[in-house]
C-alpha cells in the first residue's frame, strides 16, 4: 500500500511499518530523530540516501494520522 508517493506500507518490509520507498528507513526513525532535536540537514548527513522531500513526507504522514478520530477505552 502506498500512503504517499514516498511512503509505503508493506507487511513484508520492517514488519509493516511505514517506510520510505525503496529503503528500509521507517517514518518512525525519521520522526524520532526530529523529536530528539536533529535538524533535517543532520538527518540527511546520517542517511545520505534520503532526500529532504522524504523527511517532509514523513511529517505529512504523521500529521495526516492526527486527522483520524481515536477512542480511548479504559482497561479493565
């Protein structure tokens, strides 16, 4: 399944986590680097096969997930 031009979800790749197409770099990895304070430029140095547009797509993907409604159920 394609979640975006750059992001795919395939149950046979990285356990079905969203990844950058053609790479085994998860959206989660990119978001974790960003949340740790890394700049996009620093991430691109660490992952030279990435493009700035891959980082942007990861942010859009995460933002799009927040457009869903969620129900929190209390555990028994």
